[in-house]
C-alpha cells in the first residue's frame, strides 16, 4: 500500500506543477544530480541547483510532456496494483 500512496503523491505533485505552468508559472530553478543507486529513493551524490536563468519556453514544453508521460506510467503502475480511478 505504501507504493500506491507514493504514486498518488507523485501524481498529485505533477498535477500541481502542471496547474502552476498553466496559470503562468515558470521554472525558478533546476537541481541536477546523479541518479540514485538502485533501491535508494533519492540522489546521494553532489547536487547542483541552477537559479537566475531565463529558461526557454521549450524547456517548459518538454517538462510538461515528461509530466504527461509520467502520469500515464503512474496510472499503469496503480492499475498493476489493482487500483483504478484513484
């Protein structure tokens, strides 16, 4: 059940980000780091945060596309767990 809760929280965060973009929000900063080792849910290496950059609109479009893709993946994962319409 924890996996399902995690997926629902992630989907909610994605939806909030999409709503922010749709209401005129913009990228304020990006954090870049190495992917976490298998089984670790968060990066453990050095992280670099970029701020004060005027991010191009193409980045927003690419991020929104990635969010949409991830939302579909989350729905599939929830369905595999037997949860639909969550």
